[in-house]
């Protein structure tokens, strides 16, 4: 299980180690976005296989960013760690704000997947040179606004802002709020308060900031962050009483800080009609998509109900309420289950009741997280075979246990082989895996007879069966 820590200002330097050369081009892959929106996205982070892994929690749902590799980073290893973490925590795997360049890799990684790409959250990305020059007919409107601004305030100057400008910036906020057009809009006011906090971080080397001055009065400001070939604009604010100051600021800021950048990202419009109109008027080169991947396991696609499987001696089928006494006895047989590898009682998270284990099996299937087969001889439950730990990449794990009275008769091997074949040829998995404790010679012999050994560690032998 991965161990995450909350994103704070103190983590900025470590995150920048990854973001400064990241060419995903989306605003989410920046320190500024993580800090500015941390109260709503609750970002946490860790380092895995030379990659930055960020986990967000929004509206109670866990969402992972696509891993950001360092110089020696292994994206596939980081993705596998994310997948295993979701399995261990029993939360759905969701990888969000995936850049377009990484979408094909995830499409090939996950055989079954819901993919969304919502217009509202696409970033407005411009050619840096376009905003520096405003050349050509399509930018005649911006040039006209700048000319009018310059004719009315000919002495206005743009310069870089630093931590030494704290008092000037505070006066700007007072002026801005005095003419703030969305004062009764709670969302806009929240965004304004977040912007104020960000401008208090000009002592951090991650950000660049600049402002337009009318004499000593700051009338517009912007704060940005360079990530790879993209200059990501986190904040743009201007006094509305200075007509034409916005395009003037955009051009001056791009000229001052766009060196070495091919793109300027002015972030999304958050479904705000005014912002959308304004951002489109600047002629974006693209509306950069942010794909959301919700990988699905094969049970959701192919299994509506637990089927009945028949072998030479056995019937495998869904647990029923009539099985509860025999099933409880199987699950609570500690002598047999010391090799099971899972604490059924501890996994309940509460007291053991008559229906506890039956309910867990039913709940897991309803959520399509596992299939519990009752192994039957002449209709009587003598064990179970469980297909579980679907990793959404075509793999699942299979476990089997038989009660003591029927052990040693090959029933486990027979049940195991039947469920493995069903999983591979009816559920369309790529691979079924299994493991056994090194001390468990009976399971080792059984697995060796129907699967291929793939390795071992200090505790387990590992096996697989492929299509």
C-alpha cells in the first residue's frame, strides 16, 4: 500500500523536481494548481519508481493524476503501484486529467474502460508567439484594445513583481474588490481569496509574476509557472476601469516570461460564460483535453449472474442461504485457514454474525469485485473457489479451500481448474494468478499440476495460467 502525504508549500521544491520538465501541458501538472485548489481537491503525493504520483479526493472520490516521471522514471511501474494501491484500499481505480499524449497508452493498458473528455475542463492553450505579437487579422481586436489603452494611459509600464511588492499588491486587491463585478458570487469570491493567497508566495522560485502599473498604482497582475515547454498562467486579474488593460497585460506578460516556451496555458473556463467568450477571443491553438479513465474489470462486462460449472465430480455455483451453516464452518476453521492468506474475521471490521460471511460474498459480487463459488459434492457445500483482485488489465487471482473432511481427494485441483478455465474463456481474462505459502505443500502440489510457477519470495510461491 502506498503512503501519501498532503501537498503543502514545503513540498513545492520536491514537486517542482518533476513538474519543471513535464510536457503534459495541462494546468493540473503544476505546483500552483496543487496549492491553489488543495482545499477542494485535497491532493496528496508520493514517489514511486522514479515518478511523482498524486492522489486527489474530490466529492469523496479518489482520483489519480497520470504519473509524472523523473529522469529515471518508470511510468508502467508507477501505474501498477496505483492499481495495487486501489486494490488494497478497495477503491475504484480512476486516473483523471490524463494528457492527450498518454491516452493511447492507457487505452492499450486497460481492455475495458470508460473514457470521458468533458468540454468544461479543457485548458485553453495558445502559441506563445501568438500572444507575444498579436499578429494577423484575427488579433485585430486585441491590437485595437491595446492601442486604446496606450493612448489613454501612455505612461503605463509592465514590470516583474517580487515579494518586495507585497504592499503594492495589497493595495491592488483593495482596488480590485471595490470594482469586483461578481461580489455576490460565492464561487468567484472563493477563487479571489485563493488568488490572494497565491500572490503571497512570490518568494518561491517556482512562480513568475508581473504587473501593469499606472504610475505607482498596480492596475493588473498575473502569476505563472513554467512546466516544460508551457507557461501555465495561474492568475490574471485587472481593474475593469482600465479598458484594454487585459490584452495589454497578456501581451506584456508573454513577452517578459515566455522565452523558451512554445505554449501558454491560460487554464480552463470552469463553465463560466464570460471566461469562455474571453478565452476564445484570444485564438487558442487548441483546447487541450483532460481524459478521465475509469478502468472496468471483466465481471462488469460479461457476468450478470454467477453461473453453474460442472466437472466430473463437482458442481460449482453461487452460495445460497441454505449454505450459511456449512459456509461459516468452512470460514471459521482456523486449522485449515492458516494457509488461506486472508483473515476473514478481521476483514469484517465488526462482530461475526450468522450472515456476515455470506453477506460479504454477496456484496463483493454485486459490486463485481469477486466471484465466490460454492464447491459442491452431491449438492453439499464442501469448499469454495474465489476469483478476486481484478486489476483491470486482464488479470485476476484465484483461491480455493476445501473442508477437512474432503481434503486429499483432488477436489481442490478439480474446482480450481474449472474456475480458471471459466475465467479465461468465458470471462475473457488474459491471465489467472495464484499463490501459496511455501510451507503449504498440498497447495503447492495442486497449483503445480494446473498452473505454471512464475517465482517466489520469502513467503509465497507464485503461479499463473494464461489463455
